[in-house]
C-alpha cells in the first residue's frame, strides 16, 4: 500500500509551508514569519531564479502583482480568504494564489461555536469553489491551498494544483496508508455553476468590507507579517553590525605586524 501523501502526490504538487530539509517537496513557500525561522537553519539555501514574490491580496497588492507579472516576475498572492480576492487575482493574471483554508476554519469555529466535518469545512469549501471556478473558466492562475489545521482538510482538497503543508501534517500523511479519492479535477469543474464575473476597485473593497471574516483575517495576517518582517530586518541589521565588527577586528590584526616593524626600526 502507498501512503496518503504519495496518493495525493499523484494529483497534486506538494509544497512545504516552511523552509525544511526533512521533506524533498517541489518547493517551499515562505512569509516573513517563516523566513525569520529559516534564518536559524544554515542548511537552507535557494537559487534566485526560483524566487517568487509573495504579496498580500489587497486591491493595491493585486495591481502591483499585475504590473510585476507583465515584467516577467512571478507572484504568489497570499492571505486569500474570499472568492472576490481569487477572481480579482485571476483577472490580473497572477501566477499562483494561496487561499488559507485553516484560518477560515479558525474564524468560523470561533464565531459559531460549531464543529465542522471535513466536507462542511468553510475553508475547504472556499478553496474548492475557487479551484472549480478557475478550471471551468480557463484561468491559468494556479491554486495552492494553504494553512491547514488537520489532514482531513488536505484529503478533501486532493487534486488541487498545489497544497502547501506543514512538516507535522506531512509526517502524518506519510505515515497513513488508508485509500483516498481525488476530490478536485479539471474534468469535473464544469459542473460548477458560478458564471464568470469581474470586480472593479469599488465593488472589490465593498465586498471585502461586508465580510467580517475576510476583513479580520486579512488585516490580522498583514499585521503579523509586518511584525515579523520588522523582526527579520532587525536581526539582519544586527548580523551586519556583527560581521562588520569582525572584519574591522581582522583588519586591525592584519595591520598590526607592520606597525610593530615600523616602531622597532
């Protein structure tokens, strides 16, 4: 028998949601929080040609990504919690989006005091709807489900273009050998009933404002990324100061013998 992880890999590209050397997945996705953590591991490195710009999915972020994509710079739109954000990203022609299934579930669990079965999980439903909409209407933007809270969410999205999974959940999937079915496929997306739509800036911002979950989780995510980004910059600044001090110290040691010779002469 093959593991659940290997079964999912038949239909989906698996991505590690942190910089880790434990799993040889297709890629690794990072935000300031994960980059900060990755700096503690000297084994981690990446070729610059594989770098993708990660941008928070505000209206302004989407417009920035649209420009970057036209210049050949691939973008991953993150902090996606709604269909509206996903549609705007597809219309902008971005490379990939990351809808946050787990954080959507977190909000609904907290605000409804309800326990959701995996098939009724609001995050799973959101990612499923986005995937089917993209495939039905022929968008090239890839969907990468993210921020999972359990393996059941992942199994419900088997077949999604990409799934970014934490090392902890990757291990659970690797050590599980039950048989699962493919849930998402371009071949079945035509059954999705949502007609093609588009949003201008005014409508986009209004619909986000009207959705308490999206408004809260998007602003919360941006604040956390900004906080960790500042911490990362502070750490890098201190590292540069320390390295400069070492260089100066070595320079002084190198110059010292010639000074002694001059003094003795």
